[in-house]
């Protein structure tokens, strides 16, 4: 085999190792870009269906979700448990049973679609998983883990929240 063929194979092996280690996912989502932590999450009904509002710095990023995920997020926010566990409740229970936890999620936007990198720690191992943003938000809330967005995402997709006036009696 010639040198070029060897380098191509080494490059392919390195790429596979990066993918398996989660480094590729982190690099692609702007890990080095300035991150902003979401301070509040709200679930509302809109004309287009349920929407999750990720709030930080007087802005809200709207992410439309399906009704089941909206219910799961709302239940996690309020502490109410459904009669039967939903998928996020089940994943939360399984991870905790094996000593795992979600440590953070990073939400990104690409070509009009929200993505998430969900970081899970189990014992001495930490892995980053590609996730739907709604699932990642639900699990982060279940584990009380930080939800992060890039400064550029907050600035470009965040809608300015109306100022709330203090209420007087």
C-alpha cells in the first residue's frame, strides 16, 4: 500500500474515534463559541401547537414540540408525575438506577432545525449524544441540568420578552 492509502486509512480511523468519543459532535456545535445558560423554561400553547420557551437575558427562544413531549416537560417543571411513566420519565429512572445523570444539554440550530447534544455521565464515563432538542430539554429538566445555547443562537432566534411591571396592591 502506498503512503497516501495509509494516510487515508489513518484519517478514517481517527474520524471514527472522534465520532465515538463525542468530540466530533462537540466541535460541530460550536463548543468553543460563547455559551449562554437558559434561566427559565416555559411551556405554552400557541396557534401552531405546544411551544417551549427557553428564556435567558430577557429573550425567549421558541421551540415547537409535540404534545407528548410538552406534557413531559410540563410535568418535570411542575414536579407532577403521570399515572404511567412517559419515555423521559423512564429514561430518567433507568439512568438514575445505573448511577447515571444528565449533566448538560447544548441546543443548536442548523438549517431551521433545532438539535441538541445531551451530555450523560455514568460513573467515570461521560458521553455526548445527538438528540432531538425537545427530548434533550425534557431530560435536562428531569435532572435539573443546565440547558445551554450559543450567544449567536440567542441573538438571532431569541425574541425579546415584554418587560414585566411590578404589581402593587
